[in-house]
C-alpha cells in the first residue's frame, strides 16, 4: 500500500463496486459481530464502513484488527462491495457500500480520547453516536480531537469557502489583497492595546494592531486605490460572550468613492457570502439613521426581524391626572412605548405587573413600567382610571390598538433611560413570546452616527474613530456643545440585531484631521508624537477615501448559524480569553523578562532597559552591539567627554547658515541650493590618516555580526 494510491472515503459510490482501493484515516467507531469486525473509517471527506471478514482476510490481519481502538490512525487496502440488502446505513453518504479489507497497516495507535468524536451511528435507526454535549473547555483543551469531528471540519471548510468567495469577488472588483504589519504602533479603535516589548529597544513596545486603520489609509495615500485584507486584529477588552481577544476582520478601503459605492459593494459581497451557506439576504438593504434606530428600537443595532417599534407619546400627557407621568414630564421627561400586537393571551395581568413592571423593567434600569391590555374596545390596567378619555383615545390612535394588544410604556426624566430600558424590554418580549421568525434575515445600514460622544471624564471621544469624516468641517474644536451635534459619515452593517461591521468616509485634509484631534483634547505635542507620521502623509495629496471592516468570525457564525463564534475558529480562546490547549496566557521566566528589560533585577529604580538607554556608555555599547567591561568604561568615558567638548566648540564657531562639511561628495536634499562642500582634510587625504584600513574615500570598519 502506498499513499499515492490512497483515495478518499467520501469519494466512493456504488459505481466503484469491485474496485480495489487504498484508504487512510481514523477509526471512528467499531462493532464486533462474532468474528466479523465492522469499522467506520473516517477521513476529511467522510466516513466509509470497512469490514474485516475472516473469509476474505488472513487470520493475522484479523487479529491485528481486533486490537484497533477509537481514533487509531490506519491505512487499509481492499475491495469495494455493495452492502447486503437491509444493512445499508442512511446516516452515511456512502451507506450503500463498504470495503472488504485485505490489508491493514496501523500508522499510529491512539490513547483513549477524553470525549467521543464519532457523530454517525453505525446502524440505521440507532441514535447518533457521540456522548452528548461536552464541556467546552475540555473541547478546547483537546481541540485537535474536537477538530476531527465532521461538524467542526464542515464549519472550517465553509469558513474557507466564505473567505474564498470574498477573495474572488473583491479581486473581480479590482481590489488588491495587501498585508499590513502586526508589530506596529498603537491604532486607536477604543480598546486597550496588546503590547509586545522590544528586546533591541529596551523600554519600548510594539502594539498589536486593533485594526489596520492607519495603514490602509496610508495605502490610499500610496495610490493603491482599492485594498482588502483578511486581517487579524487584537483588542484587549473586557470579557463578553462572543468576543475574542484576537479576531479576523475583512478590512476594505477604496479611494475616490462615496458611501453609495461601499453600500453597493458590501451588499453584493454579503449576498454572495450568505449564499455560500445557502442563505438569501434580501437586497437592497434598508437604511436607517442612528437617531431613528435609537428612537424606534432603543438600539444602534436594531433587530428588525420583528416590529415592536417605539411610539413617542410624551405630548399626549401634559397636565395628566396620572401623577407619576405628570411629575416625570415636569422634570422634562419622556414617555415612549410599543404595542405587542395580539399577545394579551400570553401576557397576563400577573405577568405584566409582577414580572415585567416589578422585576424585569427595573432590572433594565427603568423605575417602573406602565402596561395596558386592549379588551372589548377598551384599554384595561390598574392605572387607566387616571387617564382622561382624550388621553386614552390618543393612545388608541397612536398605537393603532386592536383587541388583544398589549401596550408597554416607560416614562423617565432621562431619555437615555427610556430608550435603553424599552430597547431591552423589546428584545426580551420578542424572545419570550416567540415573535422572531426563524430563518429570517434582516440587514440594515445604520447611518448618520453622531461624530462624538460625551466622555466620562469631560470633553468628547470619537464614536467611531478619529479618522471618520464629519458631515461639516466649519466646527469650533473648543465648543463641546457644537461638537456633540456633529454627525459623521460613518455607517454600520447590522443583521438581525448584530453589528457585522462598520466603517466611514475618512478625513483626507490634514487641517481637518488636526482640528478633530484638537477637539479630542490632544495637544500639539500628543498629536505629533502619536500621529505625526500620519498627518505628514496627508500633506502629500491624500485622495478622498473610505472603507469598512466586517467581523468575519461573527459573519461566518451567522451564516453557519452556530451558537458561538468559537465554533467557526480553529483555535479560539475560551470565555475568559485563555487557551485551554496551550495554557496561554502563561507566566514566563524571570530571565526572559530581564532580557526584555521588563524586570527590575538589580533593584535599580528604573527598568534596566531604561537605565541602559539613559547611561551614555551603556547606550553606546548597546547601539554598537559591542560589550564593554568595567575596566574599559573610564577610558571610554574620557573619550566621550573629549568628543563632547569638541562638538561644543564646533557648534560655537559654526553659524546656522554655515554649510556642513562632508567627508565624501554628497548632495544635501534637505537644504536645496546649499553647496555641499567637501572637507579640505578629506580632499587632502588627511582625514583618513589614522584609519587602520581605507577603501577609496571611506574608512573601513569591522562588520557587526547579528
Ligand atoms: N477600522 C475600523 C474598525 O475596525 C473599520 C473602518 O473604519 O474601516 O472598526
């Protein structure tokens, strides 16, 4: 048997009957039928039954086969045969055939796996194999075994197909796939950075990218025009379900485009990606402004698979007889609600009052909740007696009330509280009452986000990131109120209440970008330090551009309808951002920390790396990568001091306009028009008098071995 003869289990069909074959894979399950041994052989393509029949195969091979266990890695040779009538297995694609084995080679035995991997029953009608749900951390600890499960393999194969679909489509639209650095400087996306200490620059750190934002914009300045990347991004955020500290984004940027270009592009792309999973996304995607989403659903990622839209009834109740509403309105409050159509049979007074009003609504931050049920053409509840006929009539009209409906109202002095509590109630009731139609997909673009949000510590922060274009540029960066009223040219793609991604048209004028930084409270020094390189790039004719990023783990999980994004990632972190397989994050040896300049080994006040940079001799030794003994230090210190004095003397004698002498002929590009003068000492050859070795006009030094 040779690997070159091997064919895949899932490839065989009844047309292959009588064909001699070589198969390789893992023992999925086995069944001993009094001398006849049946094995499910599994490879990536599927499962095939193989049979060890003493009438066909030698006693020696039969004996060896009897020692096989689950997950042994084996290779077999034999002949394809039709299964006996009545023994076909409808659980398997290959269930009509089997292979009668004549040769067996055990490639690698397996220890008993910590959980069942087999998913397919061996006989028709039997409950599916596999030992029920397995603890997720155990699955992640033995992920390589978990990955052997056909369901996991299928998900990763589908993820691959979705990624291929992205690549093909964007290529067809002229986008180039370009990689950007992983070891980089901080890119602000609102999370903390993962830092990587630099050994060769002690005390300095790289940041892993929160996104390729700055680089993709620089690619646009670089004239690449259309870029994409399936980029790994890293964000150190608080733990939340369905978040991973590292995740994959489809990152896109294009020049000379507007919002409409991106909407068309991403809609077409999303439709194609969902089609890979057999799902149809309805086009065109509707659009909703951020304000409308907040006012009608209480969320900037509204789930539009069901209605329960909010209606504002603040203006219905001025001077109302219901004192709670009256007091709230006197404090400038808001009253909003939604109609749960035809659900009064499922929302009893008891549930509404004792569960929702007393427990659930307060848990969502509301002080209370008002409810009414429509029966016999009238609204009923424990408080309707306080409402005037006009108020009740107006409620009827605004909510288009019919018998069987339930009205839910929240009133609060704070609009934000009303929106947030009602938004959570909306989702809670939809889920509880089964109002979410299965299989429905409701994409929506959310537009016109506020550019800034009020920061907790005063001032403003960017709602998206600071590179997003504002809707107008004539703002005063010092006027907080005006800043908070600005809208951005940002957009989010939301599907079924989940944000799949977002982006914006960017600022391409450095003066506007500077004013945004100033509005964010960055001083000129901060701006220079953090974004100087970026702003400089924008001095060189940056094209108008924009883009977006889609969370690919989330998108794949939605397309494949998995319970968590961890199901579509080969090696995810668990819910506490740890990897049960490798034990990461883990401690490291003190020596390693010391080497990175992160450990105060000598008890000095500062980190050793910083100290090394501050001491001139250490720095010299470090920069030149030449070790220095304690005895050599005083001599070198003296030489350095002498050099200092000479430099000072030279500086005193040289006027600012004096041309700098050069040892070899050079042109000074930074000072056009100035003549580069060669030093007279260089001209006469005197400059190199003391050189141990020279080549032409150059002083030869020993090369430094890395
Ligand atoms: N960099 C943004 C993000 O990661 C996406 C974009 O603006 O293109 O959310």
